[in-house]
């Protein structure tokens, strides 16, 4: 069985729904192509996901001795993180809740067979 290299990003200040739009672009791609895609993606979540992918690639090269050209983004997913609940006061004594959502992103790389 091929070796799996993991990296995790906790408490990304972006909702999981928006992070999934970025994550779906690179799933199943070779890591060099995935880094190029993320560097050109204008979404807010693209930069932290790119840093996470770079960290996973560095882990693979340093700890497992795997070449960057042999790696593929095997699995990548964004889960919901904690939600901070704020309030904004509205008319007639009411208040409007604001939900500041966050997410956890996990990337798993695998060697290309």
C-alpha cells in the first residue's frame, strides 16, 4: 500500500462551504499542477490552502524522502470549525445574529503508482 502524507489546517477564518469551492479544484491532481491552480485562484481560501499543500509537500520530501513529482493530492476536504456568534442591534429593540464561521482543512498526499 502506498504511504499517506497528512497535513491539517485548523480554524481557517473562512466558512467550510467557501473553502470547499477551492478544495474541489485540486482534488486528484498532481501536486505541481495543484500549486499552480491555487496560485491563480482569487478566492480568500486559496492562499491558506496553498500554504497547507506546500507544508504537506515539504513533509513528504523531508520526512519520507518522496519526490515532489511523484505526489498526488489523494484526499482533501474541508470540515466545519467552531462558529463565533456575534450580534448587531437592529431597529425596535431587536438584534440580528452574525455567525463568523470557520473551517478545518485536511490534505492527504499519496505517491503516484
